[in-house]
């Protein structure tokens, strides 16, 4: 079976990237998305490290993304008052892999959506169950049978729950808020800057354009619900541009961060990609990159193998070690962030660039 009839469940970044890659290879593809068209692209901004940008090139949309994105050339680590801890050019981390970019999630989604076209995607359609034989039942009562079902439906994946089982994603003990601020008054606010406070608090800014800044803030927590009161008060002691930016954060997108524990992503006739397979901490900013890599690797594998299940087995084997590396580095970075403040600051002053290089070195290779 050279080109299996494929259903992709979920029209987020991983689902649309896979759709584009499969359509380019002549595969018959249907895509369903439970949200209405106007409800897509939840979240705010995205930092796309060089391995993500390289994968967009392989998918065929890198130029379109670059036209809408902002180059990120430096990464800065500071304490909560804005005092420098480490600063380095991103090309010292990524070398010849390529550039790093920042873009809104909505704009990246729009590029992928435009590349896919209208013929394969149905919104407001949700999967109820998937049988072992590939028969898919939708919540409206309709059903259809596919040779391959791809779960690209996020951390709460219906495909994973129905076909794969396993443990539910675990709470990481972190809460986050994301928003985009309009800003034309802080010329020094450039590139990627992480400000580290006590008890795991972080406030990250990434310049999206001349007048927009992506803001991400997180804290440690033992519960998955937002603390009472105005969350911005948790960062009242942060200096620099943070107070000014927080004025625009009243309606920030809130989330409790979770990590997948299920490491089985492939089985006969079905596979998981993106957050449906391996949601994890944003510490390495590799969630989007791993989702894009999944899409391209799966399309390549399906195109080169005549047997679907052989292709799925090879996909899992090809991705497992790389994803495991990212998970391990996330854990190490989250642990380092929670070191006693004087020790953490000293470590970053002495070794920040070296640690970032070590975190990312294995990701230089092609996925």
C-alpha cells in the first residue's frame, strides 16, 4: 500500500504540517478539527529555534514564515531586576543549522492553513472513537474507515485515549500566562530575554515585530488552578520593562503545564504526533520544533516504505531518542532554574552559554 488513505485528527501546527507534507507526496488526506475555524491557534507567540526553521524549509513554507516572522539573533538571561547573567548570539548555539525566528502562533497557523488549501479540512468535527480496523466514528454519528489514523489532536488527544491508553499527562508543577503586548516605547527590548526570579518565577519576552512583544510568565505551583487575585502581582518585584508590559496582561492566556508519560506513539494503523505524542515543558522551546519534525519525518517514512505499519515502527524508532533528549534537557533546565538564587545566578554567569550549547548540540543533526 504505497499511499494509504489517511485521516489526520487535529488541524494545529503538527496536523497542518503533516497534511502539507503528505499532499506534496500525493497522499489522499482528510483532516478534521473539533474547533470552529475562528477558534484556531490558541496561545500567543512562538520562538522557533533553528531546527524548527530548518524543518519548515523541508515542509516548503520557510519563506512564507520568514516574511511574517522576526529574526532572533541573541538570547539574554537576566535576574528579576534586569541585571545580566548571560548573553550570547544564537548562531553560537546553532552554528550552521540556520536562523531562529519569532512569530505569533496565529500567523504560523495561517501560513500552514494557506499552504494546505480548503479541500481537505473540516472544522467543527470531532472524533468519538477509533476502532482497531481504522473505522472512525465522529460525534455527529458519521463514520468512515481509513488505512491510517494520525492523532495530531493535542495533549488531550482523543486518538491517544481511544487507541493507545497509557497514563494521562502529568502536571509539571508549573503554571503559565501568555500574552502579546503592543510596544513601541522600549527600544532596548530586543530578541529573546528571560528574567529569572526566586522560586522558579520566569518572565520571558520575545520581540515579534517593531511594535509587538510576546510575553510568557510562569511560576511553580502544587495545584493546576490559577492563584486567587491578579496573577500579575506575582511579578510585582520584577524590574526593567516588565511592569510596563504587565499593564497589558490582564487577559493573558492561562495554562497549567503538563508532560506526556506515554512513550508508545505508533501501533498498527495509527500514530501520534506533536503534543498528542509528547507534550513537555516549554523550557527548551522545542514543543513546536518537535511537532514540525514529527510531521516531516512521518511523511518521509510513509513515502519510502511500502508497508504502513513498517513505516510507523520506523517513525517511532527514528523519533524516540531525540524526543527523550529534549525531555531530559527540559528537566535539567527546570531543576537549574529552581536552584537557590545566588547559586543559579553564579552558574549562569560562568556557564550559561556552555550549558545552552550542550542542551542543543544533538539537535544540530537532521531528525
